[in-house]
C-alpha cells in the first residue's frame, strides 16, 4: 500500500456560504475512492487522505468542479467567511476572495485561522479567530488573538480600523510574516499575541 497524505478541500467563497454541491461531493467520492478517510473540520474544510503519488492529479480533478484544494497542517487555513447576507457587493465578496487567495496555505508556526465578516453581525464569528476581518461599510477593521477553545477562551482585540480594500491584504500578510519571524517554536497565534503589545503590532502594520 502506497504512502498517503492529506489535502484540505473546500468549496469557493460565495453568497450563501461555502456550500458543497452534490456534484462536488460525488466527485470527491469518485476521485479518492470508497476506502479513503475524510474528516470534517471546524473551519469548513474536508481533510481527505489521498496517495502521495496521485495528489497533484486528484487536486486538478477536484478543482475542475470548482473546489479549492490546499495544504493541511501548520499553515494558514482558507478564509472562514460569512454567508454574505448583505449581498456580494455590500459585504465585499470579491475582497474576501482576494484575501483568501493571498493567505491560504502559508506555512506558519501553528495552524492559523482567519475569519471574514461582511458586516458587524459577524456571523462567521471573526472575533473568535486568530485574525478577524470585519467590513464596516466601505472600510475594514482587523482584530487579533481570538481563542475559541479550552478554558482560556478569549475575544480578539481590535488592532486596526478604517482600512481600505487596498490596505487589507498587505496588512494581513505583514501580521502573518511578523508571527512567523518572532513566534517561539510552535507557539499558537493567540499566545503570541498575548506576548506582544497591540502597539508593537500597530507599529509594524503602520
């Protein structure tokens, strides 16, 4: 039996939420085989076990049905977005897709989850993510350090407000790079943020 690896599979970000179609689910079943192990994660991805030597071919087949395929493990997860109930334009669907393309799959000291909400309702719970982005009319607020699990659950702190669409991706990438450079070993992002001050982060993102 050949060596296997895991891939992360999720549908595209869209109005109505990240929903798998029946065609996509059927394709996953057909491509990976009936004996494959599939895990549903808490961040809207399926972890699918595939043979290493077929990984690239399987990735291409899945992407043909509109699915997105990313690395698993210690990386930035694909963007955890809201359902865009305010509409694609008002809630910033295109911006969310651009952000997802920029951040998904970046190697990090520990798995990193980034949430996006198209309005202050925050249905994707961005304040419980490592980094949360909230669209406020025509600008964006960034929160950092949310922790949804364990006995030390905490709400993310407001880092920056009033960012333009053009500023958003560079600022998020700067935060990720800072975390990669100064984290201690496999330090979780929430612990890293607790070691740093918001003033430090504001300085490097300014």
